[in-house]
C-alpha cells in the first residue's frame, strides 16, 4: 500500500475520489477544478448546512470503524437537510489529517462516504484535504433542495407533537460501548444506532410530498427535550409530553430492564437519535399515520403544543406534571 | 468579558453572529435553524467549494491578527469562486476551538469575517462551532452563482496567458514575517499581501460579464507554474511564459534588490497570490486590456499556450528556454 506522503496532496485526492461512484445526472462539473458546478432548479429552494466531527470529542477511533465513521459523518449532515424537509443533493468533505491516519484508513472512510452517497443519491462534489498534525477532524458541508421547508418556527397551540422511530437508543448505545453489559444482539443494535445512525431523509420526503400542514420540524440531535425547546422558543409556545408515549425500541427496553438502567433520562435527553420531531394540527394526524403506515415508517405522537407556560412539561405515568429543564446544549466547551 | 464556557454552544453562536450585518436581500432563512434556506435563481449555475485553515499549518497566531485571519479565511474561499468566474453569495463557517481561544479573539475574528462579507456582499449563512482541544481550525464552505463558468479545461494552442495583479508578493511577504529585513513600508505591503490577500471577485465579474472568450481560468494559490500546469493538464496543452513579462510590484522589486533575494523563484513558484490566471484567444487581447484599464485593474500577458510539448517552458531574459518542473503541489503531508 502506498503512503499518503508518496501520493502528495493531488495524488491523494485523486486516489480517494476514484472510488466514489455516485454522480448526479445533472452535475456540470464535479471534483477536480476550483469549484464544483451545478444547475439550479427553478422553483426550488436551496438548503445548506455544515457539521464538524473532531476525534475524541465526537468520535473515538478505538470504538468505531472507519467505514461507520464515514457513514455517520455524512448521515448527521444529511439529517440536517431532512430536518427542513429537504432532499440532500451534494456534500463537500474536508479532512484534517494527522500523519498517523493511514491511506488504508482513508480508503475505508471513503467507502463509508460512498455507501451513504449511493444510498441517498448524494454526490460528493469536492472538498479539501489538509495536514492537521495534532488532531483528526472531518467537516461536511451539505447542500440540499426543497420545494417547501419546515422550520423550527410555526408550531401552534393545539398542534400534536410527533417523533419518528424510537428514542434513547443512541445514548444507551454510547453507554454500552466498551462496557461488559449483558445484551448480545440488543447491545449490537443499540451501539449501531449510536455509531451508524440513519438520517430520516425518506421520512422527510414523505412529509414534504404530503399535503400535511407540518407547522415545525427539527431533527433530534441534542435530545428530545432540548430539541423540543428549540421548537418552543422559535415558535413562542410551550409543550406537554407524556412519559408513557415516548417510543422505545424492544432492544432499549430489554437492556434497560436487564441492567437496572432508568430509561426516562435517556428517552428525554439522550442525544444523537437523529429522528425527526415535528408538529402538525390535530386534524392531520389520521392522514399522517396512514401515510407513514403505508411507507412502513414508525411514528408516534408524544404530546401536544400548548400556549402556556413557555416550558416543556412532562406528564408522568402517575399523572403528575413536571417542568423539564432546558439544557444549554451539548456544552463541550 | 464573558467566557465561552459561560455562554455555552448556543449562546456563543448567538453572540458571534449578532455582530454580522450583511444579509442577502433574498434569503429565506439565515442562521438559527438546522439549515439556511435560499431561493435558487433560474438560469444560474451554482458554484461550490470548501477550504480549511489549520493553526501552525496555514497560519500562526503569533504573526497574524484575528481580524486579518478572519478576512483571509473568507478571502481564500471567495477566490475559488472568482476562479470560476462566479460571484460568491454565502459562506458556512466551521470553527474548531481549543480552550485557549478567547471570546475576545473570536469577536475580532468575526469582525474580520464581517468586513469581507460586507465588502463582497456575501452572507455568513450558518456554520458549526465545536470544541477541538488539540488544534484550532477554520473551515469555510462557499456557495456562489455564475451565468457561465470558466474551468481549467479549454485552453487552446495560440491562446494568450494573462495574470491579474503582481506575482510573488505573498511568498516574499511570508519570508519577511518576523525577520529583520530592511524595508519599512515595502515590508508592510508585502506582509499584508500574505496575511490579508484580496480575492479577485471584481476582476472575475468583469470577465464573466464581458463577451470575451475566456478559454480557461484558475486562481494562483500554489504558484504561477503549478497552477499553469493545472490548466495545461486539464486542457491537454503546453505553455510558454517569459521571464521579463512576469509582473512585479515596485515593493517586491525593491525588497528583492535591497536584500539580494532572487526574484525569479518567487515569481514562478510563490504561492498564495490569489491572482487570476486565465487564457483567451489572441484576438480578444485588445478588448480585455481596454476593459481592465477602464476598471483600473492591472493585467499582464505573461505568455501563450502551445500545443507541444505538454510542459511549461520559460524563456529567460537572454533568450534561452528552460522547462519548468511541476511540483506535487504544496505537499504538507
């Protein structure tokens, strides 16, 4: 295997990008010039976002594989586009590389990128590859398109609150990594939900194409409560959620049970589930459920939007109400 | 002054972005949601690129100011858009922050971003701010638009080769930083050309709006010869340039003279000038010169494209020819 040094900057870029095989049918110019060039589609909106992953802050090389890391780096960015009801179209990948990162590692990382690009028909349109002796980082900029966009602002009192999929799997998976906790297959599922999350691009597409009046949407990266606070603040409303409606995977429920782990904190505050959290007026609920059932997508109503107080309240199983605190976000500073 | 830790991630983002004052008149949604949202302009092409700067590789905090760093980080990205004949429209900024970077530093960095955003009417549309304990990095993703794009491919034998501005200033400036070399005002000019380059957005706009048949274009980031090789390889042609036509600033010429520095290597291989290098058929030369003169933009014909050999040749002052070697790029690995 050749070494990165021998390839040089241009050789490395050529080597890595030669393995990519999804190419947008309408791209005017892909990798290899100063910029990538695309036509704009009249009537569409452009949706853009960026996300960085830093070694030992967002991932550990000892607990993930380069393929999973590549998939996750793209998936979390695609999730931001999905959160707006958009379709991701292209990504720009920046790699900051210490010398210890090998060419073999990068090949596997790109194989992960390639899988997600193929799965979601996203083109890796360019990037930058730089030396970064002291830390390994990945930055993804993503560009998508949308006919209509769903923002955090717009939730109205009386709207119902929905989440796709199940909650807490990712944070429980993170707890399990490297620990000797009973579980077998369940552990594998949960850890995988953390290391290799699925961006809800398909689900966002269903919502965008539906005639449903989605009043607000976000992806759950900081945890259900935190992200619901984002919606409440932007929409100037409050919310009430119900303990017994928070969707759990069987794997999550079994693992919490077997190991005496309290599920509620994980369901409420566990981050990185990358499920969609959205609101719509009550009269749309039936149609939503029907459409998601047809598409075999799991969706749960977890609560409703309230005018006051401008807080997120939790109704516990015994009927008592609790005001949930807002965190400052994932404060890694 | 408050500390970054006290602000938290969301507080920090709000604090920093509150100082920005350029906002695109057509933006649908700026900073503050999962993505920024823009309308697409029918008939235009989208031009995208990304660039990372890593401390001690691309900049040193001991030799630049935070304001200049902010300006340069954006300028080098805007230069990529200019290199395609595009107009930069919006940027996404990722900051990887070690604890030692203070809020005051970030305020000044953002003041530099803000200056460039205002000068070039570019919106800082979003980004990501992450903890990066071991290294400070900045990643800029830039999105521009273009009616027609100028790529590296398309130079034809007989085309004339032009550069905007002057060559070698930035690399001479880099040499001068921290050294006790005679110069005064000249040193300041040259160092400034390195620390605070001007992206040739205005010049690219003139070329794009002109009816000139620009056959290829690139910005000079790796040095004249290296970037000319990029054009030659992409266009499958060779090139001949002339020693006595390479444009020097008076400051460059005087500083080289006074300090017995050989100017030629810097003119040929000095990187980071961020001038435009482009080709066009000979019959367009007069019109080009007239248009640039009118706009008070300095442009010089430095050579011409040749069919063979597929090399960059230099005609020295004494008439002898020399084949210039191609480097592997700025090999920082």
